[in-house]
C-alpha cells in the first residue's frame, strides 16, 4: 500500500489579491473576532503573504518585532495594528454588533415611532 504524503497547508499561499486578503480577514473576524491571539495570527498570515520584510519596512517596525507581534503569543498594540492595516491597504472599521434580524427590528421600531 502506497503511503500518502501531504504538504503543509498555509493560507498565505492563497492570499494573492487585496480582495482575497479582505475576505480572509472578514471571515476571521466573524469566526474569532473576540480572540486577539487569533486575529494576530491571521494578520501574521497576511503579512507572510505580502512579504514580512517589506511590511516591516512599510510600517517602520523591525521584522522580528512585527513577526513577534503577529504571532499567537504576540499582543500587538492598536498602533501596530493600524500601521499594519495601512501598509496592507486595509482599513480597520468598527460596525454595530447586532444581527440582521435585530437590525431590521430596530429599523421597524424607529419607523413606527
């Protein structure tokens, strides 16, 4: 019987466009947006896809510091996250955390008033 060989999966290999990156980040925020370590790892994956060394130059941070901050053990500051987002041509946005059903109910309530 032949032995199956699998290669290591790395999402960074599939993040080719800004749209890919935005979709990946949106999905990550939906899945684990309340877990800062998870989001740091996701940003680290995006950084690897975009060339960590170039991202470090673009943010003015050291490659090692950026790599550390965007690891599962990192604890990046908001300033670091904003620099990374800007260097990746992304925008960090805050939206209400209401579900679509709750949002439409609220709209209906306001319309009825």
